[in-house]
C-alpha cells in the first residue's frame, strides 16, 4: 500500500503537470482573448479530442493491459514495438484524411474561413501527442515514475513560455496557442523517445496488434460517447447562444477540470496495481471499494473548495466579461466527481474483459446527454448544458454499478457514499448565502469547508484503523522530511 501511494503521488504529479498548462495560462487567456476567442479555442480542443480517438485507435490503452500477459522481456519489447508502429501508421492515414477534409471540418465546427488553418494545426498537434501517449505508458509500466514526471515538467515549462511569447508578445491569438503546443509536444516526444526507444522499438507483431486492438477497439465508441458528454455541450451553446457563452461555460469547465487533475490523475498508478491483483480477486475487490470511498471524500472536499471560492478567484484573475462563468462551476464539479466514481468502478469490466458493457453504458449516457442538451440549452443556456452533463454522468454511474454487481461483485459502502454526498450538497447550499455578504464571504466559506472535513473525520466514514494508518504515514513523511532538512 505504501508503494502504491508513493507511485500514485508521483504519477499524479506527472498528470497534474501535463494538464496544468491550460490552467496556468487561464489568466493570460482571459486577459488577452475575448470570450468569443476563448470559445473558439475550446472548439479547437473539441476537434483535438475527436482526432485523439482516431489516432492510434487507442492502442496505447490496450498496450497496458496486454503488457501484463507475460513477464518475458522479448514479449514486452514486441508489444511496445507493435503499439508504436501501429500508432505511426494509423496516424499517417487519419492525418492525411484530416488535411484533405480541413475545409469541411472548419465549416462544420467554426463557421469561418480562417478555421481551416486551425484544423491543420490541431491535426498536427494531436498526431504528435498520439505517439507520446504510448511512450508515457511505457514509463508507467516500467515504473520509471521520476522520468515520467521529469518529461512532464519539461513540457510544461517549455509550452508555457512559448505560449506566452506567441499569444502576448506576438499577439497570434488562438493560432499562437496551437503553434506553442506543437513546439512543446515535439520536444516532449523527442525526450520520451530518447528515454524509451532502444532496441525494443524495432520488433513488431500483427498478433500483438490484434490483441491490443481487441481490448482497445471496444473503447473507441466509449471515447466517442465520452466526447459527446464532455464536449458536445460547447457545440450546442455555439448554435443556440453564441461563442461568448461557449467561452464563459468553458472557463467554468476549466475550473471544474482542476478536480480530475488532482484526484483522477494520481490513479494512473492504480491501473497497473489493480491488474497485478487479478489472480487475487478478494484483495482486488477490496482495494477498488476502499479507494472509491477514499476518492469520494477527497474529491468532494476539493469540489467544495473549488466551487465555493471560484467567484472570488475569477473576479481577480479575469476580465469582467468572464465573471458570470462561476455560476455553473458547482454543477460541473459534481459531474467530475461522478466521472471519477465511474472510472474506479469500471475496473470490474476491465478485469473480466467485458468492455462492451462499458461501451454500451457510455453510448446510452451520451444519447441521454444529447437529448437533454437539445431540450435544455435553448431555454437555459449554460445552466442547461451543465445540468445535461451531471445527469448523464449520474446515469453512467448507476448503470455501471448495476452491471458490476453481476459480472464482478464488489461491496461498495453505499450508505457512507450517499451520506457524504448529501452532506457536501448541504454545505455548498449554505455557502451560497455567504455571497450576499461580500466582506465576510471568504471566512464564512472557509469555516463551512472546515466543518465538512471535521464532520467526515468524526463520523464513521473512515474506519479507526484507516485513520491510524493515515496518521502513521503522515508522521513518517514528516519525520523523513525533517531528516532531509538537516
């Protein structure tokens, strides 16, 4: 458990770094770009997410699963080479198709002529990152955590510096953001290749490609459905409310996206650990159930912190034209909490290799999301989009937990999970009253957040043994830190 927590903290830092660039650059974007320009940037990311699904056909996910089918070094080298070269071939195909249809994509998504350039730039950027995903997974399965974090840090610093130069210095706007990403991601790929690619990359096996695709291909409809739920609301907002509302909603979503960065990213180390326990089902099930409970406590605490103080933070960091974006942040944070619960519970499907269940649940949830967007966005704008999102994720969690009980029964502490969720909703509702007293809003909200934490710790949400172990880990960490200081 100690090693797992250590790996989770290291990989979590790596994931945080890799996804922090956009967050750290928010003050730049919200000062230099108008809401409509920021909305345009979000539509660019919408295209990138579609291309990311097609490039490599998600074989990097299959690589992690197939890697553990044998411990023979030659076998694992062939798996890596097969994944890498298949990614290269498929990327070349879809890269060509994307360039050839850039005009049609631009007309559909952006609606203005200059969008063709944006499509070409995001196509190139996404093609580079498709290869990086494979090589990052190599570092993870080889347990080279420090290299994983080091490459992320290099990419973060370079991309941030180049973006500020292009957007603020040269005033290249959205094009500058994409050119900076291409520059940073190219350097990232070169560094990863230097760390990972040796003789192992030279081997190739069609059989291994088939094995990896057998695992990953059912996840493609899942990813498309995931894309629909996570990003299609921007498209509906663009059609019914305009690019400015897309920009406001997207800023709110960026605040909510801090939550998965801090809570879901550390679980990258969780996947290899869970798959290594496949032959010990009782231990495996208990770990999934326990970590789901731990995750919910941490994520709800962070969701409250993010949403309660978002109004004050946005007022300081952004232009006045962005201030209303705080209104949807709590609903969007709730969506991210539900997504995290789902990601943990779906390990049951991964273990028994019944990814079709995951695919089916995502497809149904995406259909529900589209229907709700069509119904609610024209009437309620951003609020309608946020409500559509949280409802779809709630349906996804319920469907997956129902399926899990049948294929790989896991004993989740449902009563404790529901109680802490209701407590969090009540605390947030009380915090909204503090907005009426601007001078006292921060102290009042801080007090409510502290009350939430104390109530969780003082009730039986955590077992006494879990609290004792946590205290020992904290004391041991503090002791080692003080020794290093000497």
